[in-house]
C-alpha cells in the first residue's frame, strides 16, 4: 500500500499542534500572573515554553528529528543519482545535533563557561548565543553558494524558514537576556519573550519540514511511503 504525503497537509497539522501548544502556554501564563496559580495539577509546567523536559520540548525534538530524517532521505537520493549530496548530509548532521541540543539543553550548559570567559552581559547575558552566533555566520557563508544553486522557490522557502527560526532562537534570546539581567525572569514581559522565542522556533522548523517535503516532490516527482503487507500462513496445529 502506498501512502502519499502532502507537504501542505503535514504543515497544516504541525501548525495546529503549535497553535494548541501556544494556547496552552498562554493559559499557563495567565494562570500564574493573574490568578496566582502556577501549577494547576502540573499542567502549567507541562506546557510552559520556558521549561525543559515537557510537552513543547518533546514536540520541538520530534520536529527536529523529522527534519533530520527528511534531510537523510534527500541526501541519500542525491547520492543514488550521482548529484551533490554533501551539503544535504552536513545539514542532516547539524539538525541531528540540534535535536539532541533541544532535549538535553546543551546550549544552556555553555552559558556559565562562556560568560566567565568573555565577561558577557546585556543582550549577551545568555552567553551561549556568542558561539552559536559565530557558527551561524560560518554556516551562512558556507551555504550561500548552495542556496544559489537551488531552485529559486526552494531557496526562498529555506531562507524564510531559517529567518523565522533564528529570529526566535537568537533574536528573542538576546532580548530576553537583557531583560532578565535587569528585571529578573519572573514577569509577564519575560514570559512574552520566551513564548515568542519558542513559538518562532517551532514555526520555523515546521516551515522547514514543509520546504523539505516540497523539495522532494519537485525533485523526485512524489513522496510516498510503501507499506508491504506480507501474507503469513496461519499456524497448523496437530489434531
């Protein structure tokens, strides 16, 4: 049985989940700051965008893993037909790292060491943005030629999804770092910062997944999963 996968349908379903998680996170913020209930049977923490090891974190991890799998498929197909696949393969490795970074909070473990080394403050209070920002610049320079060679529509979608993701991951992290340093992290303003950050990250990856699926459909004509059902003889029992 062939299961056809429509990029737009996948994106719409991911968007519905993201909007649900956003709504649940906002309800938690309202409950905490306006009704002074910051647990509600654990539901506030379960959907809090600023908390690790919860439902939004798991969803982001699964999004990144799905991106990794799709990048592997694209790289494999390019290798099979003898076209350039290294860029896609390196992208796969990057997203595999981002997947584990999301679930293990690797970047947050860098805040202390980098802050002590560079004496960062202000918008660089969350000091992990420094090494990641440098790596991002290197990535942009290294992949500029790759983007130019892609079909214009695919390149545009990749850039848009990247801008959405980075504006959340780095942009609002810079704003949030400066605010936390001055006023602390227990305020509605900071809640808006981390909510915007995580929402844009999830939305950016959803757009990236759509782009990868769309790229597969135009490069390789279609995207489908073939499910093979094997006929298994019923067991015979001795009479």
